[in-house]
């Protein structure tokens, strides 16, 4: 921890007084960051901070950052420029604003952030945010950087959200079961920013899951950078797998659906595939990043699987759960990627046929082995490949959605829709569906016939028996 010299900012408005303090938290990047942002709000609640969606009202501004690609990291610095102006405008009104940079940019760049961004009071890494209340207090007298990997488990020190807060966040919740990564793909910063792979004990996860269910959560997404590498201590003393954890979560009253993200192909074992066959609560959806369809590139990425290994996993998964929808991440323009390598990626995409996907241009990340490789791919070539891949993946997504029209499927209703009288839910395949239905159905699973599709969501009508029961 370090505290470079600087005049002390005055405490945020209301500190120690009756006026409530407000915190604005913005999460960038992955689901893990969204989850961490909620836990930061929970950590600060006992110190009297209430969340606000209006940054100009905030006494405390937290940017929970992402370092995965250069663009993501640069976005933070441009946002910090805007935050600085806001801080100055509030100061002119006699209001103080404390500014925190959290997450993976904080971990990777540490004190450099204080140098580049004068508005920042505190820099805190992803493993340290349970200390936020103390750190915010310390930052009132001198700027603070806390990016050490602590010996204690942050989850043991984080208060649970109140029932009201859980309810306000909705019927679908994330729950971290595993953090960090030991895979060291040559393009990726995660092992450096999030640290070594650690699985939380099953008992603690199940206690959190029960508390969420008791507050009204119906769908749980178990998350981790490498979630299917989960091997936490079980209540019986042995190590539990992710499949075993699913089974226990499926028995919790109120939990209707279980999802998980993100998985690595190397950890897709028989037990996990069988869970998709045997557990009705486990949604028929698998996000399984492959990155490339070329074995040469996969080896250079240190993925430790081939394209055919991946095809075989997909075959086994479809044999176990024929209606499973597949999703993936792709990187185009990894150093040394030729047209022939890229064509192998396109071939894999055609073979697998995805329901949805994420695709990125390779972005050299400082400190990763691939960043120093000689044969970096020119930007225009990356753009051309990305456009071709996007066209193919978009056509597969549209075809997948079109195939849902006319089907009747269970929808978990989550929130109000765009128009009065409409509510929105999700199919088991993670498609958003807008339905004219009573608000009383929010939090319920009901059968819906899909009638048509728009560009981002489906439209459906309630099957009559559910409409009558509501
Ligand atoms: N753990 C997951 C896995 O093994 O695939 C994903 C982790 S990462 C947060 C999400 C995605 O970002 C990766 O799957 C990859 O496609 C992409 N990504 C990571 N590093 C990248 C880089 N340097 N350039 C472009 N995309 C990158
Ligand atoms: Fe990054 Fe690879 Fe680990 Fe995924 S498996 S987090 S891509 S190093």
C-alpha cells in the first residue's frame, strides 16, 4: 500500500453526519466486474453509502475497470477526465467527491493511475475491495494504492446485501464460485490481474445461494474466470466439482434455473456434460470460448486443446442435451495468424453453429507473452477478418432466433418491458422475450409461445392457462 503526497481532500458530504452519502459505481467488462461492483456497494452500505445512478449526486465515484483489451483500459482514462470535471464542478458548489479506480486496470497499473489521473484518490485491486470502507477513510488524508494480494479471503469480510437490495437487483443473480486463472493463455492478462485460481468452499457458496433464493432470486449464474475448473472444499471434506455444486444448488427452494460462465474447453469433463443431461434446472446453454479454429494458433495461444478436441466436446454435449445452445469467444489477428488459419476458424464456426458469440480483434497486452511476438497482424487485416466472422456469427444467431418462433417454451419473467402492460423474461437459451402479461408474473416461470422476433428480442404470448392463473 502506498500514499503519495498530496493535499488531503475533505471528507465526502455527510461523513459522520446525518445526511446520507451516495456512491456511484460503474462496472466495465465481464460479469465478474458487474458482480464485484454490487459487492462493493454491499461493503459500503454499513458505512452509510446508498447507491445512486446519477454520478453528479455521488460523494463517492467508483470505476470498476477492465484491462482485457487496450480499448477497455483507455476508456477508463477518458472517463476519469470527465470525472475530474465533475469533481471540480461539485467542489465549486462546496461538495467533495472521492474518486476510486478499482478492478483490473487498478491491479495492472497501480500508482501509474495516480500519476495520469489527478482526480483519483484511491486505487484498489480486485482482491482488496472488502477493505473499501477503511481505504476510503484513509484516502481522505492521502491518496492510497492497495493492490497487494491479501492473505485473507475477501468473501469472508463482505457483508451480504439486504433482502430489499437483492430484490431490487432482480430475480436473476450472479454468484462467484471461483476466481483467478492458472491457464496463462499467451494473450491474456487475467492470471496477472486476478491472480491464481482459487475455488470458494461449497458450504459458503450454498449459504450465499440460499440467502439469495430466500430474497426472491430464481436464477443463479455461478461465475468464475475459469468456472468449470471449480474444485472447492465440500461439506464432506472432499473436493467438490462444479457438477456436484450444481446438484446442491438445484435442491435450494426457489432456484428455478442455474447457469454458469466462463468455461474452458480443457475442463469440460464427463461429469459436467452428464449434469446437462440429468439436471433439469441447469439451463441448456453453454458459453465455451474457443478463440481460434486453427491448431497452430491454438498452440501459440497456449490453449492446450485442438479444434477437433473442441468439436468432440460439442458433439458429446449435444448427445447429452440435444437442445443445448452454444456460445463462444473468438480472437482474430493473433500474432502470426494467416488467411489459412482464419479460414480454419470460419470452418469451425460453420461446423458448430452458434446461438450467439463474442468476437474481438487481438489486442497486445503489456506483460503477456504474445505482446512481444514479431509477426503482429496489421490492423486492416484484423478488421477485415472480424467483419467476415461477425457476418457469419450474426447469420447463425438470427437463424437460431428464427427457429424459436412458433415454439412454446418456459420463460422466467425478470422485469417490466419497454411498453406499459409488457414484461420481459428469458428463454432457457438466454433470449429476451417481450410479453403482454401482468406484472404479478415477474419472478415466475411460465410457458410462452414465441410469436415473432425483432433485432434484439423475441415477442411472445402467454399460454392461456398461465394467463388465467396470473
Ligand atoms: N476465461 C475465459 C476463457 O478462457 O476463454 C475468458 C476470459 S476473458 C475475460 C474474455 C475474453 O476476452 C476471452 O475469451 C478472449 O476472447 C478475450 N480476450 C482476452 N484477452 C484478449 C486480448 N489480448 N485481445 C483480444 N481479446 C482478448
Ligand atoms: Fe485468460 Fe486463458 Fe485464463 Fe481464460 S483461460 S482467463 S483466456 S488465461
